[in-house]
C-alpha cells in the first residue's frame, strides 16, 4: 500500500472530525438537517429520504442533529469505499479486496467535501448508493439475492433522487438484457423492494413517496429551476466543457510527442475553459477539467477497442456515471461534479493498473486540499471554521459552535418567535428556524417565489423570516422579520 494513501486518509479523517461541531450553513445545510427532522413536514417533496429518518425515530427515538448527520456522512462514505473496492475486485477477478483501492475510493469520496456543507445530503447518499449498485451489478452470479440487492439500491434512490433512480433502473435492465437474464423473475426481484418500502411507510407513517410525488408534481414543475429543459442544460453544459478540454488535449497528446510542448499547447485552452466556467468564487471544478485531460491522455495512449469487452463496458459506465448521477440537479454540473470524481479515478485504474502510484499521489494531495478548503478555509456560505467559537443549543442536548455575530442574531430572533412551533423562512434560510428549535410549515425549504406561492396561494398568516433574494408573492402582506445576512 502506498504510504501517501494511508497518511492522507488519516489526516483527512482528522480534519473532518475536528470540524464536526463547528459552523453551520443556514441555506443548503438547513434543508439537509430538516429532512432528517422527525417532525418536519415535506409535502410534495422532491427529496423523500426523510421517510427513513422518521421511521428510525419512531422505533428508536433517535433524532440525528447536525453533528450526528456529519458523522453519519463519514460512516456512509466508508461503506461507499468498501462497495467500490468490491466492484474493483469483481471487475479484475481478484480473490480478495485491495486495501489500496479502498483508500483510493475513500479519498475520492472525500473530495466531495470540496463543495456544499458537511452534513449528509441527497448528493452524498446518491453517490454511495451508486457505489453499492456497482458492487452488486458487477457480480457474475445470478442468485436472487443479488437481484434483490440491486432492487433495494434503485428503491433507495427513488426516495433520494428519483431522476437518478429512473436512469439506473434503465441501465440495470440493459445489463440484465445483455447478460440474457432479463425475465419476469428478475423484474419482480427489482420491483419487490420498492413495493415493500412503500407499504411499510404507508402502514407506519400514513404516506409514501408515490402519494407525495403525485401531490407535489404541479408545485415543483412550476419552478423555473426544475423545468426539464433546464435540468438537461445543467448536465449538458458539463458534458460540453469536458468534451472541449478532452478534444483539445487528445489532439495534442496524439500528435505531439514532447511533454513540454504538450503542456504549452494544452495550458491556454485549459485556462480559458477554467476561467469561463468559474461562475462563483469556487475553483474545485479545476479537478473535473483536469480529469477530462486525464481521460484524453489515457485514450491517446491505450487502444480502447482492444480491451476486453466487459472492461470496455465498465469504463464507459464509469465515464458516464457522474453525468447520470447529476441529472435532476438544479446546480450546474461543473460546480457539483466533484462529488462524482471517484468514478473516473476507478476507471483510470481499470484502464491501466500501472498508474496506481501516480493516482495514489494525485488523489492524496487533491483530497487533502479539497477537504481543508471546503470544510475549514472556505466552507460553503460560511466564515472560516475557526471563527466559530460560541456554543449554541438548538435542540435539547444538541449544540453547535457558531460565530459571535450569528449567536447575537439568534438571541434576538429567539425573542420574536418564542412560543411558535413553526416558522416560515424564505428564501434559502431553512437553517435559521432549525437553529431556533422550530420546523417549517409544509416544506423543509423555500428557494424562490414560485415555490412559496405554490404552497401558500392565499398568503401566510404566521411569522415569516425573510431573506430578500427574491420578492414575496402579492398575497403576502404581514409583518416580516427581515434577514440581510447570517454569515
């Protein structure tokens, strides 16, 4: 096992654990923690994995807070890395799991800390579920337990990200067809887990995902950022820029032999694409563009069509998987794609095992940089993590360290919402009611006017905390608690 891998893995875990009780993003992370809140409504929700947290609470009484969700994410990433190591073993027909591949996979997953907050979310769940799906789909046997396991992975995705579930279900059917194992028994094995979960949730909680999707389809599709063409464009933009970098790099690698000249020719278009695609202060998409360049190098050096047929299938699948997992997101692929980079890394190792040492060094350095920057130095929508020094109790027995300014703001707000169980928060500030020990009416997050108007067509009579990034519907005319900044 290369030493940089073990050292980097220990350091990254230490950096993550050192920050689990510090800082909080009231926008996206506010949504994540409310989806894990057992008493939060989620009418017509797009993301419905809250069913699992509610059921877990019903039988155990355990409520995952901010720290709990961050630790849970870390543990789930460990499961994902194990699944990817199983997948690699199956693809390479090895007799035992490789600790090296496990650590490379783990560091690749840790790269996801480079963008968005630290708490467990649908982005992290979808990546780990996809890793488990890969492990199961790569087994050669045709036992019913394998098909049932695949069915559970697809079923889980329905609750986490339904657009990805549809795509992976289609890919599963294609695999079974190519393996000549597509029959009624296989279809039943794939459907049974979803049917079982739906019945369990309806029996215990009085609702399920089908009822929610039917109920909320009109509200969600009315949002401009969730129109089908917009969702396709968000993923297509990532494909376009990666293909541009890939094409330029491939031509240079194929026809120019001297390394220094290759670098001089590739650098200008690479920097141009990086600058054009940097639409925020974030820069982590540089690793995605570098990944497109690495793909170009591999395809220029290795004769893809001379590989074994099954290896070609796995490489194409791993190449496409980041775009498949992104589909349905209203965030541009170039921003969020860092969560899916691990699949490209595994593909490169399948293409050329002799690149293991270079991949180990590269992923060790990249993960350390991305985790430190994404969690401590420039955490998502927050001040530097070391500035969070003041303890705040948001639920009984649950505390988090925040900045002095945030603590002061919460103390003032607390006097204004005392006695309320629910507080409506618009826009993109779900975390503020959560920190005040409240839930939101009807939905765990309100991002724009269309969504707010869809849920409250006749206005809202309760307390509203308002962040003026968008205007309120005309029917909203009550007094507001206005928030200009919470950083």
